[in-house]
C-alpha cells in the first residue's frame, strides 16, 4: 500500500515537472517571439521627436486640448442642460474651432474645500489643432473657459494639453 502511494506521488511529481517545463518553454517562446513580431512592423522610417519607438510616427505635430465642464452649479441654481451646453458650444467654441471638435458626456467627481466628494454629470470637449497654432489658440481656449465659468457660475473648467501626432 505504501509502495503504491509512493508511485502515485512520484507520478504526480513527474506530471508537475512536465507542466512546469511546458509552461517555461511557452513563456520562453513568447518572450523571444514578441520582439521579432514588433520588429516586423517597423517600416524603417525614423520617428519624429516625441514619438515612442513602439508607436509608428505618422501625422503632423498637433496639440490635443481637453476641457472638462461640470453641469451642477455651486450656487444651487439649476444644472446646465444639454440644450444649454450645446448652445454654449455653438456660440463660444465653434466660431474658434470650425474645422471640428469632439464632445463626450461623462461623470466627474472631485473633493470640495470641505472635504466632501462631489459627483456630477459633465462634458469633455476635445480640440485638436496644429502645434504651430498654439500661441493663437491658447487665448481662445482661455476665453472659452472663462465664458463657461461666468455663464454657469462654475468654480472652474479643467484643462488638459498634450502634444500628439494627427493624420486626417
């Protein structure tokens, strides 16, 4: 009986060793194969400044500006409606960015000055423009932010700027 258990344990140990060897071989194949797969995607072009080696450098230098608009009013007034926000975009944003923009609806949260986590419906406005236009676009974007803060009694409109490459 003891001999049978010993043989059974020995068989289990061999099975485990075999599985470990197979798993190790699979990891080795994947580790070696991944760089080769990446290398086959390289078309030999030199990357533009700011582009990572893993990303194809395609397109022109652009800036991506994201503005985050809250809809609840700190003064207790009624929330900004979809119609009001779209009217704001039509009047205050589109004249400066007639070539296009993107609007996404979302939910935002932040901690107020009293330490309370506030949540609200929000909009994210995405603007893409050539990096060469940054000096012209910056004051336009700041006027958009100021106009929304004033029109809807907001504490602020968050802004995020990132350099990118764009190809249309």
